């Protein structure tokens, strides 16, 4: 069963091999990375994405990406009443990613 909150879009997500900080925030609306938001741990990236949704316009979706694999680990969408959150299923995340 697919999660109901996952957004589908056609923006290509880049893959970068050998990065020291592979977890990044991706703005799905503009198809760009947020500047200076590169992280070594996915949990820190999720916290930063939740924090950044406080400062974006309604309807903007921020994604937590692992640029080494191209996997989307979570999405945070700003709504008029708060933030809608979607996390990747546990089997998609590795223990290395959850350091």
C-alpha cells in the first residue's frame, strides 16, 4: 500500500557519489537544493526540514534526499494550518542513514 501523503512530481533528483554530507534539503517546487543545508545524518536533516517549513510559503514541499542513492527519505509540505509530514518506510532507510 502506498502512503496517501506522498507527493508525485516529475522533477529529476540529482545523484552525487562520494559526498561527506549526503543528506540534503530539496525544494520540490523550484527543483533546487536549499543553499548551505547539507548534513551528515538524516535525523538532523529531518529536523532542519521541519524547521525550514516555518519560513516558506503555503504549498511548498521540502524533501529530505540522500544524494548518494537519490532516495527521498521524507517530505514536509507547508499547509495553511501547519506542516504535513511523510517519512519513507523503514525498509527504504538503512541503519547507516539513521546514524
